[in-house]
C-alpha cells in the first residue's frame, strides 16, 4: 500500500527543513510556524543560547502547552459529563414537578367537587331544618289547642260534678272525649320531642 505522505519545506529559526507527514500541507506549515514562533520567543528572552538548548527549551514549552491543553480538555470533558448529569437530574425534577402539579390539580378538582357536594347537602339539611321547625310550630299550636280543650273539659266536668246538672251518660261521654284528647295530646308531645331531636341533630351537622 502506497503511503500518502506530504513533503513540505519549512523554515524554523532561520533554517530550512523538509518535513514529511500524512497531515495536509497547511497543517504541517502551521505546526512549523508555531515551533518557529516559540523558538524566536525563547531566543529573544535568552540571548546567545546554543541551538540544542534552544530546541530542548522549545520542546519543553510546546510539551507544556500540550499537557496544559490536554488537562484543560480533560477538565472540559469532566465538566461536560457533570453538566449531562445535572441536565438529567433537573429533567427528572421537572418531570416530578409536573406530576406533582397534575396531582395537585386533580386534588383541587376533587376538593371543589366535595365542596359542591357539601354545599348541596347543607342546603338540603337547612331545608329539612326549616320544614321541621315549621312542623314543630304546627304541633305546638295543636298541643296548645288541645291543652285549652282539656282545660275546658276539666272545668265542665268539675261544674257538672258540683252542680249535678248533667246526666251520668253525658259525663261518661265527656270523660271519653277527655281521654281521647289526652291521648292525642300525649302522641303529639312525643312527636314534638322526636322532631326537636331531629332538629338538634341537623343543626349539629350544619355547624
């Protein structure tokens, strides 16, 4: 296999050299120019230095540049790797934040629905309280009316017994009415107590 070498004549520190390499002509010239610049810089700083020492110092300086650039490149690679890790980490945090937001949004929607349900239930309980309050008021009016009737019958019975103006049959009839009214009065009182108990329970639920 034929080697594809480029032969380039360059001038380094006043001397011409023919360099052969696989790199392009421009690359070889660029390398030679860099060596020439370093040698001239060292030669300017250190007067009358032998060519061998100048070449060694040049090699040392260029090698130092190489290692410095190599270390810098390694640092850049490490930094890039860290940046990639940070990117993945923040991407994960972003995904978790999105999930948390969606969960929060869902919870907020559920809470809103529960609030509407509670509001509807509260309205129902308030309506039941209102109806029971009206029912209790009606029962209390009926009870008051029965109490008045019982009082009237009692007075009439007393008057009958005292005056003996009424037959025993009428007395029995009044006594039966009295018992009937008294029984209704007792039932209404029990119903009233039940309604008041329901009313108290509703008020506790509403509170």
